[in-house]
C-alpha cells in the first residue's frame, strides 16, 4: 500500500505503523541473508588446482639406453617405477654410516631450525582460524573527573569518580571469503615449511653419505700415496747410489727427485680435504670439530647398492620436497588473489557492547548505570587511488611467477635425475677401464718381482712397475668413490623415500625438543 504523507496525521500514523513492520522484516531478512552468505558463501578468487605432472615418461631420449656394465662382479640394475625405500642409506650396509646419519638427524642445527620454522607456521595457521570466531573484549577504567559548571549553567562545579566496565563482542562476516582465502594462504605457508623440513632432512642425509664416502676415499688415497712416495724414495736412493758408482747419469736422479717432489706435493691437499671432511661431519652431526674424534670408515666397508629405483617423472613431482614446496608457494599465491579480490568488495561486521557506568564501586550492579549498543557495520571501498585493484593485479602476477618457478623446479629435477642416471652408466664404464688397468699393472708387478728374483731385471725396474700400480690404484679409488656418491645422489634426487616411513616423518615434523621446551 502506498502512503500519502500529506494526509491527516492519523492516517499518517496508521501508514507508518503498517510500513515500519515491513521495514523491520526487510532489515531482518537482509541481516539473515548476510549471515547465510558469510557461513555458506563461496570465496572469491580462483580455487587452487595442482599443476599437472610432466607429460613425459622418460628421463633421457629413447635412443639413449640406460645399461650399467658390471665391474668386478658388482652389477647395478635400474628398476623402473620401483619404490624408493626409506632410510635408503642403509642399502650401503655400513653400520658406522647409519649411526652418523641417525646422529645428524637428532642433533643437526639446520634441521632443528627448519623444524622451528614449521612450528611457527603451524601456530600462525592456528591463530588465523581465530578470525572465524566472535571477538570478545573486556574493558575497565577508573578516573577522577571535574566538569565545568559554566558548561551546564550550574553555579558550582563537581568532582567525582567514574568507574566504567564494558564487554564488547564483534564478529566479522566473511561474506566474500577474503578471510577464508587468507587462512588458506597460511595453510599453504605451513605446507611450504612442512616440505622445507623434509628437504632439509633429505639434504642432510645425502650430505652425510657423500661426506663419509669422500672421507673414506681421501684416507685410502693418502695411504696409497704414502706407499707410492716410499717407492719413489727408494728409487731415488738406488739411482743416487748408481750415480755415485758412475753407472747412471745424474740427470736420471734429478728427474726422479722432481717426480718425488711433485708426488709429495699431492699429499698435503689430500690431508687437507680429509680434515675438511671430518670437520664437516662433525658440524653436520651437531658437534664442534674439536669436540670429538670420529670413527674411521674404510672405503671397502661401504657396499654398492645393486638395485636402483627409478620413479616415473609423474611420480617424481609428487614426492620431491623441493617441488612440493614450490607447489605450496603456488597455492599461497593463488589464495592471495582471493584476498586481494575481497579488498575490492564491501566488508560487514556485527558488534555489540554492554557496560556499566557508576560513581561508586558499590553501585556497580545498579541498573541505572547500564548502557548497551547493538549494530552492524558495512564498509565499501569507493576510491583508493586504484590501490586495491593494483594489489590484485600484483597478486595475479605473483601467482604466474610462482607457477613458472614451479615448472622450472620440476624441469631442473628431471634434468638432475637424467644426469645422475647417465653418470652411473659412465662411472661403471670408467671404473671397468681403471679396474682392467689396475689388474694389468698388478700382473706386471708380479711378473717384475718374479723376474727380479730370477735375476733378469734390476730392482729399479720393479720399483717402476710398483709405481705404475699405485698410480692406477689412485685413479681407481677416485672413480670408485664417485660411483658410490652418484648412487647416493640418485636416491636423493628421487626424493629419498620419506613418504614410505610415516614414523620417521612424524618424528621430523614433531620433534620432542620443541614439545618439552620451556622458555
């Protein structure tokens, strides 16, 4: 019905009595609609969809066939789409190596820092969920006041005490899902730190294995070099005697001394590398280099794993922590688009306040001092100089950047696995050649000793053949260590198998050191 406000007063009153209930119903209906949208409304911005895995099913072109040749009866085989075992370093069957890895997991400071960062992101996520609950605040104030008598037309001023106590309840209606997107971004940050911990764990275990192998190889090379130096010194001494006897040229002695000096010069760098490896092992396991002596590990104690898993590229992107961390960054930036979009739209807040004003503490519960208020607030952006719109465009650009970084991270991972697969093949070929050289020089050394005992050759010839043998042994040790390290690198490049050991993952993500910590 229409109302003519120029009619008689009575008719106007009647009309208002009929119209105001309709307005109240409309207001109530609008309020309920806002609440319903806040509880069930869709969040603005794109819903995150995981990037598609690579379409390829191979790491190397089809014309490249991956075959590892056997060396000294040791053969390695690639098992396509086989699972990567957890605690993969135990495949090297070295108890000392396993003990060092376990010790590093318990005491490494970088891993503990990553765990603390994860705990921080978890607490931030829990704090973010608080936005979905009403915010309740209690306020109390006590003051002594004097008001101006002239202000109120009174001849005398008054001094009094004023006690104010109030409770305020406010609730932000997440109508357009901006807060939900913000919490979604916090969840993505938590996921990023989750995979950062796993990446630190994987890197740590790989570094321990590599360092133990390098340390053992340096020790073996030092021992072989010292034996070679002793042979060279013997050759120099014999040649010096021959020079004095006039049966050898002095130039021969000078040449041997130069070779001996060059060989002795290689010993110091090897010893330095050995010390550096020991210091690195100490720090990785959480100790100062001078705090303790590490147990020696012989290179022959480390067994070469025979069966090597090769995950499909589509699985690799779902199990490598660095790729999953990059994916979490994409998720966070996707959620940030929704947050920035919500800034362009109105925001709604419900609030209520109830309190008491009194001049006497004893009258705090008197109804005469009660006050209250209930209301709804809406804020709609009109003009901010394009700031909110540009924030949204920046969020979209950040999403595109993170998506490109994710794809590049996945490509780098595929290339790393391909490099290692070919490196293992080449390591085996190189080791077979050096093994043949070592066997031949060893046979030559045996024949030389036999001929020397028969008087067919002099002792200098025997020493020369022994020198060739130890030089071949040095080259063999280097390739042997490289093959072991490349094998370890393959397990690391495939993700380390952390997903196959739920207990290990749980202990990494919830360490006791933080559960029991008290500031």
